[in-house]
């Protein structure tokens, strides 16, 4: 948001230097701005949509924002949250699509990785529902915490009549014993108005702006190099903190290893998960 606000400020200053304003701005002015070397020139779409909708400007627009690496993003600022609210509360949408869409929009998961999830990735603890996407579990909040177990209970392949426990896949496919593929999940999301690639990229951009790369990698299961690129793209300037978190985790693991001696009285290993839903 800071990045987009700064881009809007630079656009206003650029217009003022040319004796123009939002009221007198034309599409030709915007095209000239987009072809300039101004920093953040492609991050003004949301601002333009806002000023036009409120009558501060007329008949101007900018193309959908992409990252500097050419990654497609959702067109509007609040679109990710609007789509997520719809998935969480619209009971007319299939549970399969609701959960898959939330994993894309809220946790930046690709449809290929979603297809590979099994029921063992879902665990129930005394605190609620956890989902293992990376090295550490995610605590799933309501109402998504209710949808995930529902999917585990009711999942079925297209060629199966009724629920089946014979497959471990969280998203069973049309062929017995096989999961739904990423292309099929993408197609299903497209049918309910969700662009999977743009939704995932938007989620990763926003999450990378809030979390250090090492935390993002551990929770979402993406490679640390990928997480670092997204953090840089999002303007996350906390690499020192990220490195300290990594060092702290390493020290903690070493200390725990030094304290634990198998067979020692009163010392038992910590269980890292509970029984999975079946």
C-alpha cells in the first residue's frame, strides 16, 4: 500500500509540474506517464480507479499491474479480500472450490501444489485446525477452519458415488487413486471468477511485504530463493531480522538436541502433530 501511495504522490507531482491536475488529466497524459522512467509508474491503476469512481478524474485508466518480473496481479486493491469473503461465506459454491480458492488467495499456493495435498497435511489439535504447507504448520482461522475438515469428510472423485476413504488425496481426481490435477483446479476456479495465477501472485506479494522471507518459506512451503525474490519485490527491507530469525531457530534446535538424551528419566520427545482427519 505504501508503494502504491508513493506512486500516486509522484503522479500528482508529475502532473503539477506540467501545469495539469487530476481534473484536467487525459489518457494521453497517463500514457506519457507510463512510458516515462518514473519510479512506480505501473502501480497507479488502483489510484486511478478510485479517483474516477469518485468523480475526481474522467476517462483515464492504466493496465493491470504486474511485478517487475512480469508476474500478473489482481487488478484491484481489495479484489483478493472480496473474493476470499465470497469463498468463505457463499454456501452455493462447492466446498472443493471454496477451499482451493482460499489456499490460492490467502496462502499463495499454486494449483499444482494444492493438487498434491493429502489428508495427512490436515491435523486437529486442542487449539483448532492446522494445515502443513511447509516445514511449520499454519493455524487455520475460522471460517476456513470449518471448511477444511468438511472437505476431508465429504471429498470424492468425479467417478466415485458418495464419499470414499480409499484415497489419501484432499482433492481426489476423476481416476481412482489419483488426485485432481492442477489444470483441473485452475479451470474450476476460473469458472467461479477466480484467476488462480493472479490471485496467487497478489497473495505472495502482500504476504512477502509483511513476513521475512525465511518465515514465508517455512510456512508456505516455497523455496527460500523464491520467498526472497517476493520479499524484494514487495519492498520488505528486513533481511537482518530474517537472518536473526533463522539463527535463533538454529540455536533453539541445537539447545533442544543438547538437552534431550534418549532414556533419560522425565524427558520425552515432543510430538509435532496430532492425529490427522480421516
